[in-house]
């Protein structure tokens, strides 16, 4: 298996170097798909030796641009504020050992953890298993040949991952990897939990009623926390089970 990780970015300068370093622990190829950042994100990614594709802003557009130049036979989209442990590579390999599985995603956990996330995580877990639909923060992966058959992620700013997961599941049952999980920053909702849940519910309901995604994006502003470095520190202080290899241990075994 040759694994390409695609990291879509827009103004993620405080996170991108660590995101690339962590992705390299499990990927054969890492591509940063930058949407025209104004804070030097693309330059930082290049400085750490990562391939960078610059395109218009919008995760769907960005992932599609990177996928066109990717060389892996498995593609995985990983947000700059999300981390997978090296053991995720072996878990993907086990999932794709079944030729009927076109791709899948991971259980999502959040950092920092809170009472809200301890409710949100099991709720999302049940929703994923019942609906077989999932979002981009869950580290969606797909076989490259399946990606070509499906076509690219829609060029939307919201609900593009949800729509893509529906097409992916139509090809075959997607793998749901619950251990290890992908750990995601809680910056999008921390301190705004009630308003965020209302926005999520409104967007999903209106989408199912046929409201165009270009109108729905107004309901989900691009919110960033004041101290993005906190997520990186929390990840590297992680307890056993999601800790990264110590310096000098090298890459995990390839499958």
C-alpha cells in the first residue's frame, strides 16, 4: 500500500509544520493543498520539504487539486488541526485487505476534551454507524481507483464531505476504524457549543431539504481559536495509546 495524505489548508501557519511532520510518520507521500493562505502557510510547508499545491479556497477544490498529482494508491484527507497516530496506517491496511471496501473513515475524538466532547463523541459514533455518512474531520480515506470512479469532492464549502461519503458508500461498505481514532482540535466550537450545535443541525436539515450548499455556508463561519498552538501541545503531551514514536525510533512498519 502506498498512502498519500492530503492536507487542505488556509491560514494554518501555526499548525502546518507539525501537521506535516505527524503525517509523514504514516504516509509515503504528503501533499499540502493550500487555498491561497495569506499567513505563509504554503511557504512553511515548502520549508519543511513538503510538496505544495496552491489553488482556490475551498476544501473540495483543494483536495481535488492534490488528488490529481498524488501518486498513492490510497488517498487520505487530513485537516491541519487533526492528528492520526502512526498505527493508523496498519489499521487502514487491515480495512482495505477486503477488496470490497472502497475506503472509509475514523472515529473522531477531540482535544482538549470536555464535558461537551464526552457527549459529542459517542453521539457522532452512533450517528456514523446508523447513517453511514461522515465528515471531513474524520480522516476520510479512499482507494485511488475508487476515487477516480467516483469523481472529485464537490467544490463546496460545506456538506461536500457528507455528499462524498454517500457516493463512497454506494460503491461498497466503507470501513469505520474506531481504534485508533483521529484526534481533532475543538477550536471550531469551544466556548460556542450551543450555537455550533444549532448551526450543524440547521445545515444538515436544510441540505436534506434541498437548499444549495453555497447558501448554507453562510451558517458556518470559519472560526479559529486564539491559541492554535495549544492543540499541538496537547497532542504531544498525549497519554499512551495515542503517543507518537520517540525521536530516533523512525517510521512505523509499512504495509
